[in-house]
C-alpha cells in the first residue's frame, strides 16, 4: 500500500449493498491502468418538509436541518440512511402515510459525483491497494478533472447454429497504447481471436498438428492469443484461430481472452440484445459463471424498452453500433451491418445479401471452419472500422463528459438535465420533486411552420437562427428556478409568461456551452461541437416532459411561443422591406432575393443577416429591456427551389421541398421530406425523383426520359431496385385487425420471419412477396401507378402536364 495521486476517467458507477453496509464503487481507467474507488462513508438521503411529523416506526435515519426549501417555498429537512435499502423502505412507508418526499429517487452513486461537479474525469489521492491488476482506493480525496483517456476496445461477434449451438466467438481488439514500439512488442494490443467449436479439436496441451502452433506463454498478459497451452492457427488476414472440442471449452476460453485483453469498451452489432444475451444463456446452461466484469463479476443484461437492451458490468462499457449511429443522426436504407459497412467503408460482409446466410454458415461450419472463422472475424473488423470511420467512441465520450453521464447512458437527456440542474438548484437553496410526483398539466405548441404558394422559385436564400431555443433561454432567462422566483426582478416574454432576471442557472450554463462549442469549431473538434449541440437542443424537450422533475408547462410554452414570435417578427420585417418570404420552419426563413441583388447573392444575403440581427437586437431591447442573444446566419442559397403542393393540390406542403445549391464550387441537389429521403419508398422511386429534379432544374427534356424509364422497368433493368423496406413494430403474427403488405410478406417466411425487425418485399401479381422467396412475376404496373406516377404528377402539374398524358403520347415541354 502506498500513497498515490491519479488522474483518470470513471467508466462505471454503482452502489453496493451488503447487510447494513453501504458503499459506492467507481471503476475506471488512468495512465497507470484500471482503478477502483470505494466510498464507504456515504449515506443515501432524501428530503421532507420541515413541519412534517414522522411516524414512530424507525428506519435508523438521521434527521438534519438544512438550509434548503422545496419549490413550493416550504423549508425542508434531510433524512440520512445507513443503506439504500432502508431509504427505499422509508420512502415507501412515508408516502403510504401521505408524507411527501423530495429527491428520493436519486441514485446515491450519481448524487455523490454530481454534487462535486465531476463529469467523468476525476483526480484522486489516497492510499493505493494493489489487487489483481487494478489499483484500489478507499475513500480518497477526489475532485473533477478534464482527463481524456485512450480506450482499449474489443469488437465482439458470435456465430450460432439453427439448433442453438454456439459455433464460434470472434474478437477484434485494439489496445489503448499509442506507442508504436510498445505495439510491436505486445501483439495482443492489436489482434484478432476466433474461438471455434470443433469435435475433432485437440485437447489443451496436445501436440500441434501441421499448420498449428502452441501459445506456450505462461504469463497471460504477454500472450498473443491469450490461451496458454491451446494450439492455434494463424489466419491469413491476421488473428488466431483456436479450436475447442466442446461448447463449454469455448465459454471458458472466452473468459480467459477477456481477462488477457481486458477491454475498457466492448462494441458490436446488436451485441447486447443478441451476442451477450445468447452467451449469458449458454453460460447458465453449462453452469459456468459469466465473469466478464473487471471485478470478475457477471454482467446485468436487460431490455429497457422493446428492442432496446442495456448491459452493465463493472469497469467496462458496452456500445451497440446501430443505436449509437442513430443517436449520432446517421441514416441508411437500413442498419444491417452489410448496408452500413458498404456505405461507410466500401466493403461488405463475407456472406453478402445475395446468399442464404443461414445455409452458408451451416455449410462452412460443417465443411470449412477456417472460412467461417474468417467470416466471423471480418464482421468484428467491419464493426471496428465503422466505429473508427465515424469516430463514434470519441463522440460518445464527448457527450459523456459534457453531460456527466456514463458513456452508455448519454442518450438519457432527462438524466443529463438532472445532473446539471440538481446541484445548482441546491446551491440556490432549493430541492426538487420526485419524478413520479410531477403532474402533467399540458404540452406546449410546437415550432411555427408557414408556406407560400407551391411551385418553382429562383434565388432563394435560407437564413437560420443559430441555436434558436437555447438562445431564447439565454435571452429571456428561462429555467425552472427563474420561473419559480419570477417575483424577484421580473421580466416578461412575448407570450406573457414571466421569469426572474436575477435568479437562474440554465442561461449561464448555455453560455458556457456555446463558448465551448465555438472553441471546438476553432479546434476542429466536430465531435465535441456535436455533443454540445445535442445537449443544448435537449433542454427544451426535457423541460416540456412530465418525466422530468423540473417540468412545468410554462417553460416549453415560453420557449416555443417566443420562437414563433421571433419567426413572425422576422418575416414581417422582411416583407415590409419588399422581400418575398416563401417558407419558414421553427428557426429559419426562406427569402427570395430581389432582382437587383442577383449580381451579388452572397453579399446581399450577408447584408440581410446584418440588418435582421440589428433589428431583432433593437426590438428585444425596446420591448423587453433585454440584451438579445439571438443571431441569425446565412445558411445556403438555392439557385432554384421547389415547394410541392399537398396531396390532391391546393396549398403547399410543410417540411417538404427541393432545391439546387452550389456547394464547394459544384451543384448539389437538396431534397427534404420528399420520397427520396424516405426509406419506405423503393430505390427505384427515389432514383426517379432525384433525376427528375436534376432534369427540371437544368431545363432538360422529361417526356422521352420518363418513357424510357418505364420501358427499362418492364425489361427487368430495375428489378433490383424494386424492394420495399419497412420496419415491423411487433411480431408479424400479432397484426390482426389490419395486415399491411409488409406484414403479409413477413408472414410468408414462417419461422424465419417470426422475429424479424424489418420486412423486405416486392410487389408481384400475387401480392407482396418477401425478397427471400421466388418473385419472377413482378407487378410492374403497380410500380408505375404507385411509385412513378405520384412523384411525376406532384412536380409536373406546375407545367400543366400529367403522367397519364405523357404515357398517352402527348409531348411534354417544360419551358
């Protein structure tokens, strides 16, 4: 044992209960390796009104007078408990007696960090106890730190048989060292391992067969593959293949690999809901403890909502590819590994979409296990490649450090708001309600969207209010404390909801975040910039949901109402100055430049920005006596622009438009809300719409081209692009009252489609047929009438032409 000062990053946080002992455990990594902090003197607490008389039933708690009050103004006392279990029992009992509690639902491991403003990075000092490669500290001195670690990452993938047999486990691992010499010396810092079930595999310690080698290392940490005594084969693409005679051997070997490689982060593709869940069942089946945590403990795997899984294990974070990409606003036709890898890396899976994956896996397992090992390991490498290409881990880390939440919880915006707001509320003298005590009193109206006449326009510039809702919060001092203390130095908003000019914390926090985001832009750190943007934009939604303890309907109402006032005021100002404003949506206006400005569109747009900012600054000062934090900016210039009509004609549709811009010296087509960006339309229809706008914006011929598209369609040229893809929100057999086409197709797959998350089908003369079944009788008339015709008519109606007239032979001229 020796005194040490560490800087590190907390990966996992938890409370431990044993009898009457209560401890907090924080596990993480530092430059010295993994560490564990145990806090033994913490006591869980909640608050009650000071004038509350407690029942005689004892819960071994201490009642203490604190200088805090509830949001109703009444002072409160704190109740401190020996264990969290006693706190739960007391809360349940008191609430059954009609006694109101406050903040009784805050987890102590979160409260301990948030009250010290620790966002994950930590500096700690105290006696260090060395144990099994992990430095342990008990009740050290701690404070916040901006420590940024290098993570070790293991990509995990398994292959299974149709009968539920575990065929193989593959791992692709990258260590945290950035030292090239160290990387050369320690091959386990960047390696691939495949554990394969093989009835003919030699037992541990057996003489290697030709082409096989022994990993004779006695020290686990120096082992290349991590399995001393097991013969292995070197795979052509790198990595080692170990063959195991039984599933149980496979499971035990995986535990050794996890111990040797010791990853900070586990990644994969549906890695929790499939891979880890399947492994957990297998370990239970063979009565082998599933000890893959850094504490040599088992993970806790659970489905938090339908189709969304979470895995908790001490000292390690699990990040699943598809939800992480969705949270980062990536969009693909679907989130299958084949699709995403092809789009991002230009490389697909070893068994592509054109093959029967299940049958091919069975064949390889029976006939060519090395080939199956290659397939298994390649999937791991594809996931590693996707994470590297997108910078997902860095983005998740930045979101964690900005919000204070663990890396596998960064999407929990309400929890992130709590993490900031609770300690600051306490320092302002207030405690908050329990979430379940919040009463939903209504929702605010959304952002304002307005449109002009549908049709074609030229030289349309888009002016966008930068971070509109956060800027409104800053300008009008909107937050829960400010609403509650609106009697102190009040200010009014455009919707007559008052706030305090002096009692608030969120506006100042947003300023800090905006300054950090600007610095991130200057430092060319897009992940930090995006992390801050996501967090700031969540504040409005959080304060508007009754799932937040700080909810009040006045908060979102003031924000959206003020946003509508800003947009209407901006539009009126522009129209009074002779501009035509053809579209607006929440935080942006689309303005047609005047004829005299077309010789210098960029210059005119910048002048408009300056004028609007000056006007809004003066207006807000004159009407409200406030310094405006609003800033409009020039976003883009559409050379040509199209607003579609709503289906059936009439007024223009909202949140749907197309336009041509110049981007980096080249023309680029922008399609928003149209069929081209909708995954439930076929690729054939999306390609048709894209090319249609290309032709129209370039004054090119359309009629003959359209006829050729139809001719090519009937000649089977577009067959591969006729697939519909639609998500299944529940198992196909549960659709009873209404059975839409994608469900009918899924039902035809029987057991194979029973648990499908997505239906991929084509329309035939027999109706919807899944692409996995024969479909040589494609219904081309369906695609012409339901896909081409609506897209064509929605645009060409403005040229007084229709799809039926074109097909009937009437010549089409655009201009």
